[in-house]
């Protein structure tokens, strides 16, 4: 009799435990909530789409400025992180490998292979690329430039033709007007900016100085020297470049795909753009957006469901349709080209007529090497300022390495 009671009590305890486990598995917040960090506003609407289609999985977005650096500082991590520089050597090892997703949930071959490799360590895929941006030059649409890519030689020829015989205060273009243009001139000349083993930055200074010499030659031969270039900049460049183009005060202006589509539609209607490049290669902007699942994620399975949904062709097609129906002034996926080739080649031209015939093939895209997590402030505070200053000098006189070392000293 006593033994019989003991058995009944044990069975009751087991039933209670299994019931509790089932309840936690079915309704517990750890299993139906997915915490996502990002600093990309466009993902809020994507999350709303996902949540509306999944009853038992809900993403809780958390705005996290500079997610890559936040990953280093934070004690607790979310289930998914989406942001730039997640492939940096300082943080990439904090992510779970996702190779198994390629077997059933995500098609590896749908990505640009070189871009996908930027989020891998050896054979382990740790973060997945989401989208990327590209530099370009914009100009009046009526000029009808047919080049697929504008090289330095093309820009010189068209600038000289624009300046020739014109009276008044006009100047076709100067690479010095925008420090991003100076930067990508160096990139196209194989400056090879990259993170090094010491988790700092490496580059080819000879190639950078060579690109600066070409800039100075352009300013002297096309724009009549640095003094005139500076006077024109001070007198006119307080206006937005699209206005100066429409006034025919200038011929070209630096832009990016993202910035071009951020221009108000009535102004953009008169404009067009072409990629900048060299030797049949087009540089891709540094701030590629990646997505990854931290090793400490509490809801790995839920995070994988979201990634499988996000990297589906039909999902991205629907995202673009909904965004355009809302008349939201954003571009593409995450405000850039998708990391999925077929999305760019098949869906983008339907939504963005200017891209018809101008989607770059994979073999023309030069994706940046992994960079340090502090790359954006370092580039903006030191490298681009140094390039701008040196572009106006007759020769390179200051030390870029010393300027970078000094920045690291005050920004450990």
C-alpha cells in the first residue's frame, strides 16, 4: 500500500514536470520571442512583416547604435544582430556558424560568392551579408551618358569638354569636392584598406599617394589649379549638388546608390548616374550590412527561422513591393542592393527603371576586405580629412600613419 502511494506521487511529479516543460516550450518567452539588435530603420517594417506571418514567433527589435561595437561591450547578447562591420576580426568569432542553414533553409548559390566569403572564417560561415551600397557620379539625365562605368579617363574627357568655351563661373567636376570621392579614388587604385592581425588598419601608402598625384593633375589641368578649385568650392558648394547640376554650374557630383534615391523625386527626375570604376572593377562601399546569430543567443532556432525568411527571394520581392506601395523614401533592401544576385537582376529593374541595363555583374564588383569595428570614425576623422588636405598640396608632406596612430592613442 505504501509503495503504491509512492509510485502514484512519483507519476504525479513526472506529469507536472513534463506539463511545465511543454508549457514553457509552447508559450515561454524564451522560445517565442526573438530579440534583434540593429541600427537600420528599414528593418522595423521588415520585422512587422515577419511578425504578422508568424503566430508563435515574434521579433522584439532593439535599436542599438553601432551594433558591432555594442557586441564587444555588452554582457548579454540578443538572438540576432544586423548591422555593418559584423565581419570585423574583433567581433566575428562571437557568432555561431550557420553552415547548416545552407543544406535546407538558405540557398548558398543565391549570394554573390565573394561577398559571402567576407562573412566567413575558413570554411565556417559566421555572418551572412544582407545588402550593400555603391559609389557613383550623378549628372543631368539629358546628357545621355552611355558608359556602364565612368573611369578617370572618361571623367577627364567629359569635364574638359564641359569646361571648354564656357563663360562664367562653372567647373565640371573636382574629385576634391567630396572626400568620399578621394577615398574611393584611392580604393580603385588598390589602396587595400583592411584590418590587420593586430586589429588595427593596414593599407598601401604608395597606391594612396599615386591616387593623390592623379587628383592634383586633374585639378591643375582641368580646373586651372588648386586656388581656383578652392574658390569655386567656397563660392558654390554650399548648395546641394543636385541643384548645382540642374543649374549646369557643375557637370558631375559624387553620390551613392542610397543617396541618389534619397533625393526628392521631382529633382531626381532630371538626374541620372553611372558607377565609378577602374579596370572593369567597381568598388563597393565599406558599410556592408551583415546578419549574425551570437553564440550566446537564447533563441537560436527562432533566429534561424527569421534568417531563412529574410534570405528568401519571394520575401525580398514582397518587402520591396510593400515599401514602394507605402511611398517610403528608402531604397531596395536595407537601403541598398540585395546580397542575393537574382533579387538585384530580376526585381530591382522593375521597381527602379534607371537600373535597367545597369545592374553590375558579380565579376565587376570589388568587395572590401574585413575592416576594424572602429573603421567609420577612423575613416571620417582621419583618413578622409588627410586625403582632402593632401589633395590640395603640391606633394604629400604629412604622415598618414602618424595621424592614424594619434587617433588610436586618444580612442583606445
